[in-house]
C-alpha cells in the first residue's frame, strides 16, 4: 500500500490548524498537520500512543508532569496513552503525528 501526499486534502480542525490524514490501518496512522504562528493545540489526552516529528518551524511542547520545552524542525516527542499534552506554535509549524492504534475519530 502507498499514499501520495498530493492525493490527500487538508481539513481545518481548529483556528489556525489544518490536518491531513495520510496512511492508516487498524493498528497505525500517520497525519500531517499545519499550524499558523500563534496557533494552539489545546491540552488534551487520548488512549492512543503518539509520536510527533516536527518537519518545519518551532513550538512549545507541554505535557502533564513535565516542564514545557521548545522543539524545532527535526525534533520528536512521544506521548503515552491518556497523558495530557498540547502545543503552542512559535512560528508556522508543519509536523507529522503517528498514532497507534489508528484514530477512528479522524476518519
């Protein structure tokens, strides 16, 4: 299986936040997101394990029980299931999130 990025479309999911669901199966999913400068990924949790990779830009990553940290292009974060987390975008940001299992709420 393969997915061509250009065949997928972004959907606006919040103010200044657009999401493009790429490839997925029942066990795993990858999603590309674009954030405008100043956009916020509000603190939330979900039962999925998540890895995020910052493709472009810089953001403040916040996670329950940890100090906030500034992450930039090339950096990665890992979120355990059911842990509160969020971001604040210091610049325009493009990132790739990978979830296991896949997020049915994104389909």
